[in-house]
C-alpha cells in the first residue's frame, strides 16, 4: 500500500506550504512509504484529487486544498484530520496501515485489547454467577413446593 500525498509545489500560501511540509516530514520520520503528487504542475493529479475527495469533506467552494492524503484509492483525509490523528497517536489508523510493533499506537491497541478481554471475562463471570443464582433459587423453590403440599 502506498500513501499518496497531493501537494502544490508552487503554492502562494505560506499556510498550505507549512501544512504540506508538516505532513511530509512526519511521514518521513515514521518511515512510511509515500508518494508526493503535485497538483500545481500536473492537471491529471489535480483532477484525480478533486474527484476523489468525498463530497462531505470538501470545503464550501467545492475545491479541496492540499495537502490531501490517500491510501491508494482510499481517502484518508486532509491536513486537519491528519493533525488530529497525529495528536492522538493514531496516524497509522488514519493512513489505513498497521502500526509497527513497539509504536505508541501498537502499544495502545494492545492495551485496549487486554482491557476488552478483561471486560469480556468479567461479563462472563457475572453471567455465570447469575445463572448459578437462578439455578439455586429454582432448587430452593422446588424444595419448598413439596412442603407446602404436605401442609395442605
């Protein structure tokens, strides 16, 4: 899987340039395999990006600005969603990639799985206790019924 980052090499906006640099630098730091696709010099790239950003993710004017991030054909998000994922240590999930062993995200996922397992075990234990209590209650009722019949 190759991550595609759509950029504008000749953007006049300092904010866009900084956002693009931030995405690229972070992907390089993580050693994520990615490709930069320039929308300023390549009309095909620009049209593909615009057509493949989901409608609900496009700004009011309908033209998404770079950087836009895809995993192959699958849309991951724009800079803001990338930044949120980065802040939450969920960049690999954002990119649709498995986190490498030992990464913060992998460790967090392992801890979550352990917590889920513990919760499932606790729920099973509670169900078993409830079933035992019901059986015991039924047995006690069965013992009480013959005594009531004898009393009549």
